C-alpha cells in the first residue's frame, strides 16, 4: 500500500510542476466557486452595553464575470472581475457579562464586489495570485434569538471589502481551477432589536474556496 501511494505521488508531481505551460488566456470569463467560511466572534454594542456573538462555520458560494488582461498589458498581468457572493452562518452563542446563552437564527451577507487580482505566471500550469476587492454587502439578521427570546430580524447595506490570494491551475487554455483564500469584512452594520433598541456588530469572515473559471 505504501509503495502504491509513493508511485501515485511520483506520477502526479510531474503533472503539477513539470507539465508544459498553457497559453495564457486573455479576454472575458465566467466562473463559480464553493467553499467553507468562518464568521469570527462578533463584538456587539447596543444602548445597554457590549455583548459577543459566536457563529458556526458554514458553506458559501460565489459567481464571477471578469476579464483576463493580455500578456504585456501596461496595467500588469492579472484580471478584474465582478463577484457576487453569499455567506450565511448560524448563531451559536450569545455572551453577556452575566454569562453565555444559546443562540439561534443566522446572519447572512450578500456581497457585490469589484475585484482586482495580480497573477504571477510561471513556467508551468500553476500561477499564484493575490489582490483585493471593494463594494457593498447586504447583511441580514434572520430570526436571531437568545435562549428562544427574539433579538433581531433586520438588514443593512454597508461598504465591504476583501483581500484574497491563492493558486490557479490551468486545466486547458480556457479552463482554470482556483484554490484560494478570502478575507471578507465590512464596516459595522447597524440592526434594530425587537425591543426598540439598535445594535452594531463586527463582521469579519475567513473563507477557503475552490472555484472554476471558463474563458471565452
């Protein structure tokens, strides 16, 4: 078994690192990705003081339409794209000064960002990339509750941004596999509580994504 694994690895490594480079695509493309996101513990403030919200990791999805720059472009090698993404996380616990309580409901962020990625083309199919995006997000609290008692059911549109990086793997001249990381955040959204108060919360999200892009 061990010898078989070693043989498979020996055969696969040349495909990843020693295979001939594909012709660099330029022009329009579309793509989609699926991944896992983790919404960080959110420091939250209302008229009565501070409390913390903790969330469960969850799946996320996104779709993009963009443009690959031509080789030698004065703006540099890379791509620009418009991305729609959705992240939704279940509330796990609410922590007050008095202690921790079970939470329920979810927080969902629908983002629309303009992304700029620089791509570092090497001599094989693997191309590292890094960049950033700016835009807006609609963040919604859906039936948030503390021990079953309603907390909030509201939404807010706020400025959002992200940092990202990863590796592209060229499957063909027009088909790319994307393994990446995204740091997604926004300014603090403000929500109405069911008791008439309002609260603001941090929104900081980390994601690992696997995507596919098709060029035309």
